[in-house]
C-alpha cells in the first residue's frame, strides 16, 4: 500500500510541475505612428519676456533698459572722519572745592568737508563719536562734552562721566563711543552764519564726593573726540560747483546673446536717455563717448550725432517737506535715427556698451541760496532705454541655444529604428533653417542629427506685409539604431536656427499673434517585450 | 482501520474532482472501490489564429513577420481564443468504508484552474501585433472585444451515487466547491474604434470600455484576492437499449473579488495629439514619462475606482449519447457549451476501440469550441485492476501541422485503486 501511494505521488508531482512550466515572454515588432509632442514656439521662447512689448497695432517691439549713471550722497561727498583735540592747561595753582567747575569752554569746530561744499544742516543716518578724556588732577573729576549743534528730539547731545584721580605718574582716563544715529546737526556755528561748523562745550568739575584738592599750574585736562563713519540721511546747504567724470564704463547688453551670425536691418530704433533727478541741485551732463561692441565678431560701432558732446541740462528736484519728501525732476533725451546713427549701433548685435561723460552740478553756482539738498534715498539717475520696433529685414540671423538633454536608455531601448517628423506650421514671415547637434558632458560636439529638409519655410505675407495663413513644412529626422543609441549618450542639445525674412527688401513687422506650431510625430519600429 | 483513516485524511487534504475527461469514459466502474485519481490538462485554441502562432506566443518565441502574415489570412472580423490549464486530484471513498452505505461514494479533492478567453476583432489583432501605422488614415475597429482571464484554487466535496438501470450501473454526482480566488483581469469593449491620422499627427479613440482587475500588488499562488463557490453536477441515464445519456454541468458558481480590486471605465471620445509642452527645449525624460503606458491609460480613463465585484464562472454544459456497438466498439456523440466564455457550441464524437478489456484507444472528432475542426486520439490502459492511466489529445494534428490547425490540447490521468 505504501509503495503504491509513493509511486502515485511521484507521478502526480511530475504531472503537476510539467504542467506549470514558466515560459519566456514572446516578443514581436510593431510599426508605430504616433504624435509625441505638441508645442508652440514664439519669440517669447527665444527672448526674455521682459524684452518684448506689444504695440497698439499688435506688432511687437523689443525694449531694453539699463542704468548708466547713479549719483547719490556717496558720489557727491562724504563727511570724513574728523578728530578734534581740546586741551585745558591750568594757569595758576589753586585749591578746588568738591562740586566746583574749574573748566568750561564753548568752541566752534569745523568738519573736514571740502570741494566747496557748504553744509548748514545734516541729519545723520549712522555714525559715532569716539571720546577720550585725560586728567592730571589728583582727585576724581566729572567731565562733560556737549555738542550744542546736535540734537535728537530737541535734546542736546551730551556725554558725561567721572574720571578717576590721576597719580603722580598716570593721568586719569576715560573713553566712550556714542551713537549719532538720527541726530540732527545744525552746522551754522554759534552765530548761525557759518557752514560745516559744529558748536561744542567741554566742562570739567571736581566730583561732589571728592576732597579738596590742589590743582597745580600746568596740570592738563585733554578732550580728544572723533566723528567716525558719519553717513548723512539728509544734507542741506550749497553743494558747490563740482564736476565729475564717469566712465569709460562698460555694461552688458543682454539682448542679442543668443545671436551668433547673420545680419538684420531695423526699420527704426528709438533710444532715450532718461534722467531722474531726486537731488536738489541743477546738473549738466555731457556724453562724450558711446560705443557698442559685439564680442563674438569684434564689430564695434560708435555713436555720432548731436547727442555727443552736447550738454544736457537737468533741473533740480523740489523739496516738499512732506511725504514723499522730493518731487523728482525728469528729462528725456531722444537718440534716434534722425539725430544719430543709433541703428548702426544696434545692428552690430552688441553684447556690450561702453560709455563716458561728464557731470557738473550747480553749473550756475549757488543760485539756490544754499538750499541745495540731498536725501540719501533719492539719487540722480540716468537710464538707457532702447526700443526696437520689430520691423526688420533678417538675413541668416542665427540664434543658438543649448538645452539640457538627458534621454535614459531604458526609455528608448525598444525602439528599433524609424523617423521623427517635425510638422511645423510657421506663422512667421521668415524661413528658419534648423540644425541639431548633440553634445557630450564636456559640451563637445559628437554628433549632428541628420535632417532631411531642415528648412521651416516662411509664411507668405499679404499686400500689407502681414501673414494671414501659416505655412506648413515637414522636417524628417531619420533615426537608425545607432542614432538612437547615441541619443542616450548626449547630455545637451545645441539648437541652431537661422532666420531669413521673406518679401525682401521690405521691412516686415512681427506681430504678437505670430507663432510656429510644432508637432513631433514618431514613425518607428518598436519591439514589444525587448530584452 | 489506521490505513483507512490515513486514506481518508489524504483524500480530505487533497480532494477530488469530477471532470468531463474521465476514467469513466474508458473503464466504467461496476463496483465501488476506494481510489485516488490525478488529472492534468491544457487546452488552447482559436478559430482564427493557428497553433503555430499561438505556440510562439505561449512559449515566448519571437513572432516573426511571416507568422503574423500567415495569421492574418485566417482572421475573420470577429475571432475567439480560449485557453484552460487544469490540475486536479480527487479521491472517491465508498460510503460503506465510512458509514456502511453500499451505493454511494464521498468525493473530496482540490483543483487548480487557470482560464482565459478572448473575443477580438481582426483589427485588434493587427493593431496589437503590427502596430497602428497600417491604419494610417483609417479606423481600427475594436468594438466587441472581450478579454477574460482568471485563475483560482478550489477545495471541493461531493458524492457519487451508483444505481442500477436496465442492468447497467449508472452514476450521478454532485460536488460543491469553495474557491480561493487568485487573479482576475477582464476587459470589455462594447464600442471602440481607433483612428490614426494619415501622417500620425492625431490618434482618436472612440471607446466604451470597462476594465476590471484583482489586486495587482498581490499575485502568485498564495494570493487570496477573493472567494467563491461553484457546483458540478452530472448524471448518467441508461436507456432500454443499453445506450447511455450523460448530462454534465460544471463550474456553476461565482467569485467575489475583494475590495482591493480595481475598476476603470470610460465612455468617451479621446483625441491624442502629443504631449503638450510649454518649452520646446524640454525634450527629456520627464517628457518620455508623460508618454508612458500608465499616463496614456490615465488619459483615456474617465472613472477609476477600487472595490469588490463579482463574476459568474464560465459554466460548462455537456450532453452526450453513448452507444455500445459491440464488445469492442463504443461511440459517443455529444455537444457542449460554455456560457459567459466567448465559446462556440462544440459538437463531437468519440469512437472507442477496446483491443482487450484493459486497453482502449479512442478517436475524437469535433467542431467548435474555441477552435475549428479537431481530431484527437487517446489511449487508456488498466493494469491488473489496480492502476489506470490515460494519455491523449483532442487536437493531435496540432503536433504535426501546427500551421494548419487551430487548437492544441493534451490530457493525462492516473488512477489508483485500493
């Protein structure tokens, strides 16, 4: 019986496992024709959004703004660190009673402000007084320094403390540092008819709890104080008739960074120099040089015309004594194709601007009656505004952009070979010739993707030189197994697009509703369940 | 007594089965005897796809273009495919062994069932195996597609009753099964068509479909993703002329899949024209992920939910007439149908030739089911009235001319008497 059962179950087990064989997964090839990507391409994708503006007629213009000059309180003057030493030498030997004042002196002290600047008032944003006092009196002395010209909320600035008694070899010593933030300085002196002048008062008294002491002839008390790191928030007075040179200064012009080749001709270019004066002084600016430079091909263009070496007068700002504190003065200087060669400067596709000039403040002298003023937060600025209506003729205007490209092998390993088709519905009136290069991790070119018909053809324009109907082009990208493998090795893709406008020699406006609709269609063999 | 008890224990643990392909077809038991029998079988077939193609698919071979081209020649607008894999172990224990009843036997057993049936259009087949490019500018018709796949294990208990009719011993039996459900996938597409624009710039799917699946995270033999019950019935009737009519109903029951099951459905017209991207320079892996299988499935799904659902089992109804021509020759003529299983009624005849009382050969001819015309042969042998075995196929030509036949099957059984 046991043998029978054993035999039965051996056969049974064999039957069971022979039935449950695990087979491999079958594989086969299919031909897939499917849309992969759907997108639109417009100038907004090629240029920064901030560079484009739409005109009332729907046409686009490029705008670019950069700061040229920024003059604030630091540029005009500084209140330099000023050290004042006041030394009192006892003339006659005498006995001093406790609590008696034996030295008191008012003095005018002038700050080290030069360049003809005559300030009569300043409000301090930040700064310090560093005070040191030495005493040769053989008893405790109370010393007081008052800055009679400085006040905060009506209270005069004073510093008072006790100096320990001097010994026969060592004088008594005291030092402190005092924060001047928010103090107002009246710089008109004791008689209110000076400028840049502080009034101080130094006092020395025997401490009330001290003993009678004999003060000998020749004993000294020295006040040594320093105005340090004083930054005014507001100053008033006469700022002098100063002349400043600015430049040659170079700034980036980040408009045409991606353009590497070709040329374009702009119908018009409007450039303005916009001045915003928040300082209570008249100013006169002269632009002596303005150069644009294309670093790729070293092409340069120099501005000529009436704007060069012609003084530009900028009126002073007005103080309101309310909020906001200042009414700015504005001035705009037009630089266009009728008064300069500005279009030539743009057409070199610059990536740098270099400029140089002079700025004179108070060119007519003290005509404000010493009421020039300056708030730290209200400077004098000059901005360069460039407006380029996109009405142009482009010839092989070539843009290059490099994008990250990382295609994992497992995502394409089932693809055998085939073609990618790019269906481009071009709404722009220019041809676009496309080149695709694959770059390795070192940004080195290792493959150029083959394109059969690499041109996206221009849409035709009507009599008004406007596109009515987009033009369809089909670009074919054959992909062999090797090509697909190389795609996975690429780390970046360099896209080069060369634009050439149609209907030349007409200038063509680019409208905001223009775009290229792109559809990527895959037509490829695909192995189902590839190993 | 201890031997008897151990046998009962084995029987309870391993169970028993009543099945259409039975030892009873070859060597009828005239007396009740304690026995254990094991049977295994597989079947697959289609009315449109040849065995050669199916063999490649099932065994994981590469399917070449000529295989597909050959398959296309035989496809009709609607086609079916079905497959079954069964393994069973059953024990018949005469009641007199247990309770002294002389005409009844207890049957207990276990069974493993794996089943698939598919109804599909020729366009779906071509789409699946050759891609959509061939349909550029036209529609691929997918409506009427129905795919069912499940597997389960069951424990069953029942009885066989022996009765005398016109001098013959007839049998009838009932089996009740408790099912441990493992895996289920079902897709029903009442309406569906796929349009590929001439240049591939758009793909439009107009479909009404329901997709059901058991818990996709719980697979394998140990997965318990649902439960169910089913019943098998059979009865033999002897006529006065000693001919016999046998009626069988198998797998009458249902499975309730658990709450972790998934249902997706949609009734929508979906147009796909590529993944929309804002930045044309963003052709990287995230884009590839957007074109992935899951994301596309999500796009065409309008309702997705988790929850339990129940399915009725494909129930087999089999009726056949048996005529004993003489001591050596016996003929069956029958018909069977499997409801809810994309099945075509099958008519068949079996001719048995007994070389001697312990060795029989059977030929089989049938038409229908999941295939077309089938011919089979089975040999069965009894050894000293202690062992019986059989081995055969109802589609024997599948082994010789797979490119011209449409079904394949093999079954084997072993029975031991005590």
